[in-house]
C-alpha cells in the first residue's frame, strides 16, 4: 500500500460530487423545508471545478486542481452487487487534473486526465460501485514520466448519502464498508498495488437551506454536514452545487473546494408524473400512487403499461393509463428497512413508476417514507362493576399515547351495543360515557384506542354484573299510611326503597 495514500487524492476528488462532498456565497435565505429524490435520465450532466485541492502527509503532498470534472448519465442498467441486484444509473466520469506532486524523493508537476464510471442506485442515489483511471505525465527534474492510477471502490451496503426526502433539521446515519483496490505507477520509478477495506460510518444532518451562488447560477439548496465536511444539494440541479471538504487524520490532511460550473438535463420520450398520498405512512396504511403519462407533445399516453416498483422490498404492481393518460393504484404501506436510520422512521425507498408505450419509455421516482409510530397504551376503565337493569351507569375511559398523538376510542358494552371510534381526545384526557343494560347477566365492557395514524392499542376489559330488579308489592293500606305520614316509619321506608 502507498504510504502516502496518494490514491486518496483521486478518490476524494471524484467523489466530491457524490460521496465525499465539500466556498459558499449566500445571497438569500431559502424557504423550502423539504425535497424529494430527483429522477435522473440519460444525458443529464453536471460539470464541476475543484480548486484548490490540497493533500499533505509525512511522506508526500499534492497541491492542484481538477477542471471539467463531468459526471454524465449514459445509461440505466441492472447490476449484481454481492447477493443482490440493483437498477442503477451508469455515470461516466471525466476530468483534467493538474498540480504539484511530492512523493518521498519524487517531486514534479503533474498533468493528467481522469476517466471512469460509477453506478448509482436509481431508488435512492446510493453509490454502488466506482472505477477510475487517471493517466498523464509528471515532470521530474525536467524529465517527463508517464503515470497511471487505477482505482476501484465497492460499497457494502451501497453508500446512501442522501436520506430522501431531505428535510430541514433531519438527522441520519450512514454506514458502509468500502472495499478499495488498484495500482499506482510512475514509469521507471514506482509500481505499487493496494487493496484495503474501510468502514465508513458517520452521522449526517440537514441543518439549513440557503440560496447558493456558483458559476452555474443561484440555486436554492439544502446544507448537509457531517464531521467538518459540508455540501449543498439543489433540487433544481438534482445534485450538489457546492461542497467543502476538510479532512484530517493522524497521518494526513485533505482540503477541497468544489463548485458547479454548468449542468443540463436530458428529456425522456414519455414524461411521467407521480403522486404518493400519503408520502409518509405507517405500516399497512392505505397509500394511493397516481399520476399521468404524456408524450413530447404533451399528448396523453393512452393504454400505456404502467409498472410500479419498490426495489427495497422486491415488490411490484402494474396497471394501465386511461384515455387521458392517468393511472392510479392502491397499496398497503409495506415495512421498508434501509441503511440510513433516522429517528421517527423505519425506513424509506424510492417508488419507481415506469410507463411503456410502443417503443417509448419514461419513468419517475418518488420516496415512500415508512414512519415509526407507537400504539396508544392500553386504556383504563373506571366505573361500577355492578348495577341495576334499566338504570344509566357512568364510566371513565383514559389512555396516553407515547408519541403524544390524539386518540380515539372503540367501546364494546358487551350487550351488542358499541360506540365506534369516538374522538379525537387529547392524550391523557379522561372521557366520560354512560350506558344502560336492559337485561340481567354478566357483561364485559371492552375498549381499545387508536391514534390519528390508525395504530391501535390492545383491548382493556371490565366485568360488570346486572342483577335482577326485585319488585316489591306494597299493601294499598300501607302505601296510604306511608304517603300520609312520610316521616313516621323512616326505617321501613328506607328498606322498601332500597328493594325497588
């Protein structure tokens, strides 16, 4: 392995537009609180400049820049990665690198080109694989030497930098094992091969949104940070527009400023819109996926084949567009686990909607977020456990919701009568209800609660006895005496009333 880890220069430069992002001119405060995953297409390209670029270690250094660092979507394909298959964007990478290189006893001016590709997962823009070749010359003591660097990176699991949908003040974790291999050659002087594996594990947060000014224009952007690195993602651009990298360790330091010079977006033969309602759902909650497909003339695609896929869970659905190009399908929100755990959610994944018609195709990606919601606690029933037929009895019901959500109650009185999902009531609020039983017997009051997201508690039960009313027949003469002299026989009157 190279003692100076000089290959990190190329790796970090090329990942500056994706994995290892990195000055910022703020001209205004943006107003958008969230944004969803972009849909890339063939022909999309982003061109950056990384200047300055500096790398220092005990055994070497590099000071220079990369110009015309272009990432272009050249295809969409399916690849096998470990034991899984992913639908990915194939990104072609090119650029020009120059600067002063020092390595052990070698020092000179480096001029070279960068070529390579990366695979980025369609459903969440996670980095799956990258291969880079940089070749050129190094002028050492007026002698020009050829150099070549070959680098390959595999990410297990794919490195999901963005936790879409991006939200202000959201936080998440990234974890991936990066397997790096390659070689570095300076003709006649150096010939090294390297191979290593490193665990990349960081906490990431989206803590601001600003309008950022770069050579490509002014863009409303989300500021994302981890450690001392920060970058700005623009929904309009569909990628980052600016980044600042400041990395240091015991044996090296690395700094880079990167900014967007220009960008352009490809045009799909079929434009597909996609709406997910709700886009943030609880497991098994009803979700409606709908939209429209139109051609380049904005005419509706009639009877187009619509496929809907959630790659993370390996499930898909199909339907057709109607005469106006619209489609709709209803699903139950599935359990989705992902590699960017965040508070309040189980996970998320892109829902890919594709439309095929004749020889034309178009697709769209939106995110379905599965929320982590706790059910209300088992309710408490407070009231009499025995009573009289035909009389009204009062009971108090209460519960609390761990998330502080409002609650609804379903009450089964045990005699065929129910009060169904009454509410909403505040968490912890006591609810007073009354009920009358018309027959004798043993009844079981059952109650359960649910929150506003249809997550239900278990049942609570209270046993209630309704004894027979004992009707006492009073002699008419005795009744007349009691009415005429109401205070004369208080004990007798009390006993008789108690039995009625």
